[in-house]
C-alpha cells in the first residue's frame, strides 16, 4: 500500500529560488513599508504563529507547550470524544466538505437537523446557518437595513456588528457602552426614518461585560425598534438551558433577532440566526454572506448537534465554569490586578493600559507556562491594552492553579 503524502512536510521542505524575482515582487509594495514600520514602533504589529491544540486545556505554540488561556472553548467541547466522533461519522458518510453553497446543493440533512435544533433550543420558529459568526452578523444586518433606516450600536460591539451596520448604508449612531439612558436620548432625536434598529453583543468579547438586555428590550418596545443581539460568547454558558443571556434575562423575543455562533462554547464552527419564519425566509433569499458562501461542512454541523446535546445533558460544565470565573476574578483583584467591576463571565480582561506593558506581561506569563492573549488597539480603545484571560472547563483545577501562580509571579511591585 502506498504511503500517504504528507503535504505539509513536503511543502515545507521544498526550496524556492526567488532571487531573480525579488525586485519584481518588491516594486508594487514598497508603499506598505512605512505603515508596517509605524505598527512596529507602536507595538501594534501582529506576527503569525503556529498553534497545536493539545488535550486538557493546553496548546503548543511555535514548539513550546502552555496552558491555553487564549481560546474560546469555554465548555471544553471542541475536543470531547463524543463531539469528535459525531464529526468523523459525518465525514465518513458525506466527505470533508459540503461542495456548494447552501442555496444550491450544500444544505445536507446535517444542516437541516442543526437548523431545526437551534430553532428548538432558542424557542424560535426557524433558524439559518452561516459559514461564520462574522458572516452571520454582516449578512443579517446588511439584509435587514438600508439607507432609509437608523441603527444604534453599542460603542464596544464586535467588529462584525460595526462593519455590518456601516455596510448596510443605514444612518449610524453609536451610544456609550451599556448606556441605556443615552440610547433613549438618541432614539428620541431620530424621529425621521423607515425603521430603527438597536444592535448589541450580549457578552462583550473583549470586556467580559453583559449588555442590559432587559432594559434594551423595553426601550426597543417603547420606540418600536428591532433589537439585534449577538449571543456569540454567551451561547452555551448562561440560562437554565444554556442558550444564552436572552434566556437568562427572560427577554421576550417578539422584537428580537438572536445571532449566535457554533465556534465558542459549542466547540464547532459557523454562525446562525434564529427568529420568525418570515425573517429566516428573507435572509435565505437576501443575506449575501450566506447565499454566496460554501455551506458549512457536514462535520461541523454534526459536531454542533452533539455539543448542543451535551450542553443540555451536562449542566455541571457551565456550573463549574461560573463558579471558577467568580473565583478567578476575586483572586486576580486580590493580587492587585485591575479587573473591571462589571465583568461577569469566562472572559476576564486584566487592564494594563500600554501595548508595551501588555506584551511584556504576555512574555512573562509564557515563561511560566501560561498563554494569555495580549489585546491591543485597535481591537480595544487606546490606553486600555489588556491581558484577556479566557477560561475553559478543560482547564480543571490544575490549570486554574497554574494561571493564578503565573499571574502572581508576573505581578510587578510598581504596577
């Protein structure tokens, strides 16, 4: 039997002689040098790294092994044997890819089953899958809003929400983070327009704060606005059944569009929308990021289906996670770190202000075997660079102890 070709190894070992064409490649791109230089001087230049996921909440980065506190696998389901088995079974039956857009022939029985399941757990009439959470936000917002509409956006919303609002062509209004009073003032001023939309994350991905969803829903009702909520980082974690913060806050869904992702606590990949059937039918026919993208692989859908079952069957995962994030927040504050008061979730930002300092701390933590994301502008506002500590059920007590020891060791007396 012929040995399979390892394409990664064969590509890496191939030598390319580009000496004769270097100048040709350089000529059109020299104008980028100044921009790259400025990014480097401002400590904002991002470098690519190679990361290998390991069992038990660990990873190998550029050949070095760490506890992984930089991911979004909050419930540890991405590597769960039952989730992996479901994905592999789908691959055996249907192959690695979906082969086409969902609109053509890419929507398989796994896609149908997953959309039905998502609508069920969100108590919605229907659901629609997208290739990513980013695509779900951009596609939905641009399909629902236009130049005659007004959209009100939380200042700290995810980039996909901001991009979707801007690309829609609607009049764009930004309100301060979680400031419902200011939002009401803006709504009172904007009396001209076809429709009004309020757009927010439910759990903010860089700040670990929760949107005041009950108050936002009341405001939406009062001003006859549509509330669009991205539950990406809340799905699977909050609520009696783990469906998100809309459930936890007992928010009625009459004027609410719920966006979610399969790539965080659900441990797979892709995005989705749930809502009234007429909404989903409209997006199926008009959301370009869904219409013109190859559908999710059947394996992703099968993995998500298995993970959703586990979220329902094993509530102890989110119970452990909630108790652990409360403990870690308390311990970090006790060590003298700045963790904002409103943080209440598995995303724990440790504010250190300057990009230079956050990169220095990131290096120190890696020396202690802990990998934490160093977040800098423009991902977050200026002077709010931070360590983004992200917890997972996979860490167990050993991982949490390692994190707290490393943070204690990295703590500088003059901070």
